[in-house]
């Protein structure tokens, strides 16, 4: 109907559209609003301007409405409201805007940019994704569908409209929506284009290089000028770095296939303009991290370009950067993206070894010893300046860390002065300075400083407390008294993060024979407090150390149970926790099985609290085990009977709880495990038979369960509930693929069961006859369903 232009179709579409628009304006019923957005996704192109305007207004107001849900949902309304929320509707509203992006481009850009700054992450992500798609070139949109009677392409018209919209925005708007604006710019500057074509049986993805025609060249030139404007508006370092990254997109070529001369000329001109701008920034910019980014980008433009003009322009940037002596020191100490060596030679040239971490460390040690020559005041300013480098990853600073430690060792008085006067500016780098002074002859002068930090630490700033504990991971000796003071303060402030650092230090340094007992006591005390606070994340910070496994292995059974009690607060059992649990399971496998069962059968309220605190989903068991199954699978009788005890108390959802636990402990169904199950079948009653049948269902119908299934069939009455459980276990297929995947799987199951028809036991033969008949019926039904599905898809895509 939507594609029809008859008067009746026009009238029906108009009614549906009017109702949807009216609902968007003022409705509060969630289902009505969701349906209205679905309608507009289908018919919105018939009245695109009106639909975009109404949808944009809806996006900006829906959060203020008191949404209600249909009475059909009943008691689930409150729970479902967490998912069927205003944000879910906003994401669908953004989909509506996206479908109309080529019809009402300026208005859609405005709406998506607004949403890209929204406080809700799901809304921001949806808007950013649509902005990227809107800006990028699409082969089908650019050229059309290539058929004589089909749709004609529009070339670079959408991209020209996007850059035109951006150019008209005010400076305040651009600064407020900078992230979304840069997403658009990077899409506009992309040198690749793609499209997808669907058929009834496949999707074909096509890729091509963006053509260097007049429209594309104009878009790129205007984008470069626009990004220069954005750089002038940038107020912070992070904004400047983001703008430079976007501008660098204009200097990227495309190495796929043969590049024509027009494309090469266009990208060469763009590169030269970008590099000239980089040179100008590098000459004036005082922030050394920005200079580093410019050097990094310019080098790679030089490296990848075949144009001599581009390479010459890149070398001009290098000359400007090399003329900054302060940057040369920064590049050695902090230059995680710095470029060392001769740009004109191969990257494999020996000169590039100058940039290796080992070489930089040697140079850093020399600089540390020559501080006196330049003067402490000069180096104070320099260190504070370098410490302002922005990075969320401290692995950015390995050389700077070692440099500061060397400075503190060589000039402890200077280091103590830094700690006294500039510690707030050096919060990220307190540890190497503390370590250096601690290993110097001025340790006694450092202790009062650190103790004062510990005493004066406030709940809103615990960086000093953290550093005071963490420093002992790398010192030659541990001050037990100071570590205990840090722990006491952390407990007083209820700071579990610092408690975890204390626990980590106690474990990491536990190889020290002299302090082993005291460190163990500190670990157990920290562990007890962490358990009180419901925090088990210490295991993620220390699992990789051999000392962790060694300490846990030497704990008494009661102490190991204290570890298990704490690990109950993990939202997921990942490989880090597994390594620790496997150590305990070597000595006390029963305790570990109880621990796993408690996660499965424990309080769901407690699980919800853990998940909420960790901002993640609570997962009782992992999909599979990597190391823990080895010690547990060595005790099949103990494990099975532990799980059977739980089953007798609560058999609900056993397939997804206890049976799943057995499956991940015994994934390959070993003979010892099979023998335990067979013994239960032969010696047990109905509860044991039901237990085994439910356990088999967890194995997705693997052939290795058939001997146990046959033993079950010999003991059960035909046609009963347990027989149905066995049939379901044998029929399970796991993952299948292809249109006839299920039909083929059922046929394989039928062939596997044929020899059961000749078993000496009458119950097995009777079961097999019914089971095979059911499989044949399901196989034929699946084939018919697949044939029908294929026919419908071919009809929908206009194929014969």
C-alpha cells in the first residue's frame, strides 16, 4: 500500500500517518507510541518534512512524559518498564530520522547532533552511529541502482548538504556538539564507499573508492577548512587532539586497487593542505602532547604517500618539530607516539631503534643524572608539565615512571621537595617518586610524609593512600607497620579500592620469608573487610602472580573457605577467578562445588545487589571452564552427589542450574562420570532417574550420552515423564545452520537411533520405534516449513 499511488492508498496512508503524528505529539501510552514510530518507519517518506519535525519534537519531550503500559502486561509492567522506557522509544525515533536522512538532510543532522550529546548512553550511541552512516558515501545512493528504469544516483548531494549545515552552525553549537560534529566530518572525508544488496538467499556487500569528481572534491576542501575553524574553537587538549584526528582523515589515501590520477591529485592536494596546517600548529603550539600527535600523524602520511610533494610537506613538519628542544626531551620521556629516526629511510632502518623503550630508558637515566646542570627549578617545571599528559592508561608512561624513580634515587632531596610542594599535580606519578626515595638514603625523611598522608586522607581523595600501599609492590622491603596503617585508614573510610591494593601487596610480597606470616595476616584481614563490603575484585588484580596461587594453596581449609566466601561476590567467574578456585579445588573440591552450587541456588536478591554494584549482569556460571574443571572432574562421585543433594532440595530449573554445572565440569562426558550416572540409574529410585535424565538434557544431544540414555530407558516405564525427558535430551541438536539445518539434524538423529530397534531389551526397542517416528515427523515438518519460507522470501524479493 505504501508504494501505491492510488487515491485509496493515499487516503489510508494519510490516516495512518495523521494518527501516528498525533500520538507522537502528546500520547503517553508506550505501546501506542511504539506502534506510531513503526508506522512512520514505513510511511514516513510520504510526508518526510512533517515526520522529521514531529519526530524531532518527540525526541526532545518524551522523557518528560509519564509513560504508561498496556493492562495486558499486568504485574510485569514495573519490571518491563526498565526496558520499555523513554530511551527505547528515543532510539526508535532516531531510526525514523535515519530513514529520512536523504530527504530532509539538514533537519536530520540537527536532530541527530542534539541526541549525540544526550546523557543516556544508548541514545548517544544510536545517534552517533546514524551520524556516521549519514555522512559516508553509499554506492547505491551515489550512482543509483544501475538499471535503465531504476533509481538515479544523487552523487555527493547529501554530503554537500551535511557540510553546508555544519558551516551554518554557530560556534557555541559546534563546541557543545563537537563529538557528533567530528563524527560527521570523519565520514565526509572517508575515501571508501560501500553498499549492500539483498536477495532471498544472500546479501552482497560492495566496496569502492570514492570518486574524485567535482562534488567530492568540494566536500573535502570545505571539510578541511571547516576543521581548521574547529581547531580554533577548541578549548581543551582533548578537543584539540580530537580535531587533529578528524583532520588526519583528509590525508588518508586508499591502497585498494589501482588509483586513478584524479583521485591521487585530489588526495595529494588535501594532504599538503593538512600538513601545512600541522606545521603551523606545531610552530605555535606549546602543549607537547599536541605536538607529538602532529609528528605522529605527519610521519605516517609521509610513510604511506607516493607523492614527492606530500613527502616534502611532511618533512617540513618534521623540521618544525625537531626545532623544539623541549619536545626532544618530552619525546624521550613520555613520547608513546613519538617518532624516532630518519623519516626518509625504511622503518626497519637501525635509526628507529632509537625509539625503543630500552634505548629511551638509557637516555632517561642520563637525563636524571644531569638534572643538576640544568637546575632543579627548570626540571620541576618540566616534570610538572610532562605530568599533564592526558591518558587513561598508565602503560603510556613506563619511561617517565622509571625516570622519576631514578630522579628520586639520585636526588632524594629534590624528590621530597616535589612531594611536599607539588604532590597534587603529580598524583598519577607518586608511586615512582616514593619508590625512588624509599630506596635512597633519605627513607627516614619520607616516612613522616607518608604517615601524614595516611592520617589526613579524606574520603573524597584517596590517591595518596592508594600510592602509599601500591609503592610496596616494587620496593626491596615492605614496611609492615605502614601497610597496616594504610589498611586501617581504608577500613575507616570504607574504601575497598585501597583495601584491594593492600591485599595485592600482601600477596605479591609473600615470598619474603621474613615477613611471610605478617603479610598473610594482613591479607586475611583485608579479605575479611572486603567480604564485609561485598567486594571480591582483588582477585582480578593479583591472579596472574604465582605468589597468589602459592599463598592460597598454603592457606588452611578454614582460610580457604574465607576466600570462597569472599569470591561469592564476583558478578562472573572469569579465568582470573578460576585460577584461584582451581588451587583450592586441588585440596578441597567439595568446598568449591558447594561454592558453585551456592551461586546457582543462593538468594537472587543478593545476586541482583552484586550486579547493580558492579554495573554488570550477574552470571551464576561461565559458559565453559578453562582450568577449574580439571581438579573437579577428577572427583566425579563427589561432584555428582553434591549436585544431587541440591536437586533433592530444589529440582526447579535443574537443566539450567545443576545440570549446567555438571556439563561444564564434565564437558566431554568422561568414562568415570558416565559410570557414576549409570550406577545411579541401576541403584537409585525415581529421583535419581529424573536427575540423570535432566542431566543428559544439558549435553545438546551429543552421541556420547546414548549409552547412559539407553540404560535409563531400560529402567523407566514407556510414555512417562522421564521417557519424555530422555527423548528431549536425545533430540537436542545444539546450533544448526542452513535453511534445512533442522531437517538434516533430525535425519542424523534418526540414523543414529536405528540400531536401537534391534536391542535385546524390549523397552529399548519400543522407545526407539516411537522416537524414530517422532523424528521422521519433525524432519518432514521442518522441510515443509523451509520450503515455504524460501518461497515467501523469493516472492518478497521479486524472484521467480
